[in-house]
C-alpha cells in the first residue's frame, strides 16, 4: 500500500528529511547528480513544476508487518532504524533531498531564474540561498513537493519497489544487482570504498556513480573462485541472485572472498607506488592472483609493475610474430590461442586463464626479477 502527501520545502527540511534513512542497497550512489541537475531541480521548485515525488517506506508499519509475518530479517532491519530515530527509509529521491539541503545550507550556488512571492523573476548566477531576498526565500520555502509513502513492505519488497520505480530509468546492471538483498552487495560496496583510490586510478572518478568498481570486485571474486568462470552480465546476475536471503557461507565461498581481498590489497599497494597502467589492469589481476595462489609476496612493487608490464608487452609481440609465421604455413590458423588475442578478449572466460598461465609460467622462472619472495604459508586455493 502507498499514499501521497504534499509538503512544502520548509516542512520537509525542518521535520521530514532528518527522519529519512538511506540504505546503500537502494538509490543511486553519490555523484550521479551534477551541478546542472541540481540547478534544474531548484528551478522547477521555484516555478512550481517539480512533479517527481520522493518515495519512502514508513518504518514502523513495515516493522509491524515483519512481526506479523515472522520475518526476523526485516524486523531487525526496521527495528534498528527506529532505534536510530528514523521514521522512513528512502527508495527514490535521495539526490533531490540532498539538493534541497545543500541549497538551504548554502552549500550550492544556484544559477538560473528565481521567483518571489509576487511572481517577479530574475536571473542569478552562482547565488547562495542566504543571498536571496526575503520574498525569494519565502517562495522557495513554500514550494511544494510530493512524498509517496509505502507501508507493509518486507526488506525484500523494498528492492522490488526500487527496481519498479527505476524500470525505465538509466540504471546500470550493477545498480540493479546492488538493490538485491544479498551479502555480495554489501561486501562489494565495502571493498569499493576500501580501495577507492585504486578504483579511481583504474576506472576514473566518473565510474563511481555507475558502480563500475563494484562490478570489478564482483568479476574478481568470480575469477578467484574459478579461473575459468564466466564473468559476463548473466553470470554476475546469477552470482547476486544466489545470495538473496542467505548468509555468506550459505551462498558463497569464504576462501574465494579471502583471496579476492588479498588480491585487492596487493593491487592497491602496487598502485600506491607505481600506477598500474589502465590498459593492463586485467594483466595485473592475473599476475597478482597467481602470486597469491602460489604463496609469493610482492617485496618490490616498482619491479613488479615495471617488469610485469614489460612481460605482457613481450608476450604480445612474440605471439604476433608467431602468428605471422604460423599463418604462412596455415592461412586458416585460428588466432584464439595466441597471447595478443587473449589480451584483446580481456575477461573472456575461455581464454583468460590461458593468458594467466602464460604470464605465470614466465614469472615463476625468475620471481626475484618481478620483486617476489616466497612466503612461509601458501595461500590455500579453493
């Protein structure tokens, strides 16, 4: 069930917003809205045409619903929110709420037309709320916005409502996976934040709102679980769906999780000394994973990054020369078995492990050249 209520901006700011909790499983990550989005929304409020509602679930009714249905997971989730003084959990509208707060707290300079209580309008540039005149401030305070409130929802239902609300919105596949109530969602978000500098270096800052880092962590987990695993969208979807309503150990591998975390730790350490080339990130995933699995520690990050990059380039060049030679003997020879093609295919599950084997076969001939030292206890493969 859901209802609609209209509030003015001042009431929302003073009484409602502080009682809305945000769950990272729902809503888009910070960074999806830019200055133009905020200015556009503020303009709509001034002109009374902000028609898209903020959507929330009412916590107390949902908690009671969970109790009636013996849903302990949902009961615990909602009870914790009540203890924290929250009355609602946000399902859609986080950026609109944050935009209003930023403007009223003079954290966003607005560029666009403002309107006063008499209907007079003027254009302003990078203007803070405190610098508007009284009539313009009152017009904004009295602007109206609709709140859609859902009741009697389990935590699992929250995901369904979020996905339904965004069915025609440009959500990435990772946004949709993130909304599922699974331990994988929380863990990938945690790893992405923990290794944010690495993620920005590999994918760029603009990748954060689209959840590209979380997708990368998911792929890395699948690879660490089995080097021949497919890591495409269908496999990622199955990975998340397998964990709905389950504990980590009911759905996933603790060993693969540990290995993934060790690989991420090593990649971050390498990148902090010498940035990993973006076009060779899969190469370094494969090389680091092999070193972890084989019981080696990276003692010299500079040597590892420099010489693994050189090795990757060398194997590519050698394979291209070999392909030319082989093609003279057999014009129909397939390129799939050559290193340069395995590089091009990147995460392809059929050839990724072949590239990894080629890399490690050369590295283990002289580990010291790559800054590796043997550790006492080898990592345990799954």
